[in-house]
């Protein structure tokens, strides 16, 4: 039986910016390829400045790539123009990290959502009011908030409004850029529960960009690890967190604190050197080699390709197969029962 075509496919994407030094370029996204299946929730993790947000903004059309392709249902969006491009672009929406900055403080909540409905061709005021009530209800907000302004709402309420506005054009893909990092811990759990419910009820595919690695592990089915503009590992979330096979992934996941104080007091910090290199002058070969405890001469000669370690796991390191074999020789930790929601996870 043929493999199902991904809903969203990004192929060899390159996004660059001119640096302050006019003669230099910053390769924020460098030859990145990812896929997203219908209804799938995929994580994207990495340090600040590694290019995660630029990748998301390029996919949604807020940044222009230098090369590569973004395909939605197999259609290359770069080949489209005018009304057809706008129609296709509607299927991919963005949820920003800061909900206050993404909303116009001079518009009521109802007016902000109505703008999206007008784009959908819904101009009848009565129909707009009905759809606004439905959208607010979907994100757990009362109808009365339609008459309020963003400054009158809490951070969690504003993020729910931003999600409602994104859903107004009936997207099939949501790019969620650190959507809960600006919220208090208890509110994060509520908003994440909302994402999971919408994902389940509406079948919307999500690319979830986050720093909270524990949250990504619980919420996503697959995870990409990004470093200095490149994808360096990709696997199912369960396998990646149990058997990271790139030194950067091992260090990144090793930095997650344990909730058990007996484990935390004996946990050794991950071995990682120095700061992330300048994106205007990245190291030759493997970009992580200047900070890697396992670096050798071969690491400087060429960018290591992603090597298939299992049908659902690949990593870009000359030692990836060795690391994977070492971790595969050890039994996987007994999986904890799946939490009913993110609130349950935080309560443990």
C-alpha cells in the first residue's frame, strides 16, 4: 500500500538575512527538510537563535526563502500567485509567542476575529456574530469578551483569542511558536490542554516550536532537533527522548531536570562546551563540532548527512550509529501511563 502523502512538506529550505556587516549573510535556515502529516502534532526544539522561529515564519509566508520548496498537498506554494496563493496560504496559520503583541489594542476581540472572517468572505454582520460566538466557545471563552479589548484580558485569555482568530479561516496547519512560554505555569497547562483538544476535535496538524522539552515529549508524536540552522536529529518523540543519538540532542535532553529530588541531586550536567557559534561564520563540517566532546578531524571535513537508525529515527552525526547501538543495548525505561491531559502531567 503506498505511503500517504504528507499534508505539508518542506524541502531543502534556505532562509538568509543580511547581517550588520553588509558583506555577510546569516543563514538562519540552511537546507532544512521536514514533513507534517494530516492531524499530526510535531515538535521542533533547539537553543534560542538556532532558526526555529525563522523556519516557522518562512513556512507561513512571513519570511521569503532564498531557495527550497514548501508544498501543501503536493502543491509548491512558490509557483502560485494572487488569489490562488492567498487561498492556499489560509490553510497554514501562525500562533505567536506574545499574544498581546499579535493583537491590535485598538480593536475589540470581536473586531479582531471579524477581520479573519471577512477574509473568508463572510460579510453579513449576523453571521459574523454567530461565528465569533462559536470560535470563542471553541477556545473556552465567554461571548461577552467579544466587546472587550486585549488590554482588559489576562495573558491566557489573549492567547486563546489569538488561537480563535487563527481558527477563524479554518486552517489545516497551525505553526505554534512558543505559544505558552510567556504564560504562568498553571495557565500554560490550560492552554496546552486547549491545543490538544483542538488537535483532537478539529484534526488540525501542528508544528509545535518550544523550549519546554518535557512538554514537547508529552504533547507530540515526532520531534525535530535543530542546531544553528540545520536539522540534526528526527525521531518519534518516545524514541528520541529514550535514545538520543546526536551529541547535541543528548546534551539538550540531559538538561531536563528530574522531578525526583533523589535523581536530581545525583544527575550530572551534560557535557557541552562554549557558546553557539556565529551564524554569519558557522564551523565547517558538523556545526556542533566546536562544542562537542566527541569531535574528531573527520567532523570538520563535511556536513554529516542524516543517517537512518531505525524506520522512525535519523541523526546527522558520524557517531550516530554507535550512540544508537549503545542506547539500544539498554532496555527502554518502562513507559509511564499517558496523562489524561497536560494538567495531570504537571501535577505529578
